[in-house]
């Protein structure tokens, strides 16, 4: 099985970005469990940005993998929006 980073797997900067995003997503799930939907949305947005950076870094090396990263970006942004909507449904103030 190949690493999610593909041709960037040995790039320490890319690995740090990837690892941080994975940590942000795990933290977002914990925030959701605690009812902090806005905090979760911020973590998910940050992880989406990381995926966008990885897509750009991968685009010249592996176009198919870059497209997969862009799908991750879209999915994470939808998830963040759902968290913001959930926060507004619970009566919490929604960040601008």
C-alpha cells in the first residue's frame, strides 16, 4: 500500500503538514463530542487548508493524487460548514 503522500512521502515538510492535519481532524472529532462545533469547524478548516497545500505540492508530481487531495479539501470544507450549521442550531454564536 502506498503512503497517502505518494511522491512526497519522504518530504519532511509535507509529512509535517499531513501529520498536523490528521491531528487537527482527530481533535475536531473530540470537540464535536464535547459540543464545541465552532472549535471543530476551525480545526476542520485548517485541515482542509493543509490538504489544499498538499494538492498544490503534489500537482506537478502526481496529478491523480492531487485530484484526490482536492476531493479531501471539498469534503473537509463541507464537514466544517455542517459543524457551523450545527453550532447555529444549538444557539451558539457563529463566527464570521
